[in-house]
């Protein structure tokens, strides 16, 4: 398979969104394209949709019955749909916990690439991204532009609460506060960007 371009990814997203509508099961656009739909940078790798765990088998069968190529990888928290060379992940365990209908149905409808589809709220999108941080995947540079683009849509107190057990998420939130992207939480002790007076050590 070749490497999909942006056009291929967008077409795959639309194709799978329409097919998911036909399943009659709740779903939500998440991941990089969920962020993009809410004003963030556009991804260049794949698209992600969220469904409830209890719907996974029925949704996979329905998508296959509609002629899509459905692949079950070794992981037990998603399956993959290929539209030509473009990949769409159908996820039912975002960042460690299985999703049920109450989680998926928090999504709100937005028009994405001329198709109305449910998109997860910005707060949930940030929680998913931060809880996915580990010592093996901890590139803060990827997440800072997303936080900056979505910051006014995010309930940062909820993000702090729902990522409190992830030390890498806590570190990123601290950095976002120091960069004045996010308002410090009460009692955090963060006073914002440090202003250095006089010559820097490098020029002394």
C-alpha cells in the first residue's frame, strides 16, 4: 500500500462516517481529525472514530457488509478500516478505559467536510490525548499547538482531574501553564512565564 495523502484521508473519513451512520449505533469523531474539526491542526496519518465497546462486533460486521475492508489487529481495543490506502481506526477503549454509550453520546454534531457527524467535545479530546502520553510516547511539541488552538473550548479543571494519575499529562499541563496557554489552577503555584532581567547566561 502506498502512503495516503490528505485528500485520501479526507475521503476515507467521509466514507466511514457515512457508513457509521448507516449502522444505527452511536459514534463520534475523535483523535486528530476530531481536533481539526474543532479548529486545531489537520493530522496527516489516519482518522479515528469512537464507538461503545458493546457495539464493536455489530459495527464491524455492518461496515464489512457495506463493502468496507475491516481488519482486526492483535490489539483488543480497536479495529481498522481501510479505504484504498487510507486508514481509519474504530476505537472503543480510548486512553485505557472502555467507552460505553454515555461516553460516545457526549459528542455534538458538526459539519465536517460537508457531512454532519458527531464530534467529541474539546475537553474529552484533550483528556484522551494527555492520557495517551507514556515514557515511550511523550512528544509535547505535538500537543502544544492543539492545546493552544482549542484552549478556549476546554474545561481545564476537568482535564486536570481526569488526567491526574498520568505524570506525563501533569508535566505537560505544567508546561502549558508556564507558556501562558492555560490559566494556572488555584494553588498550583505557577506564576506564568519567567522574565529575565539583564544579560542571559549565554551572553555573560
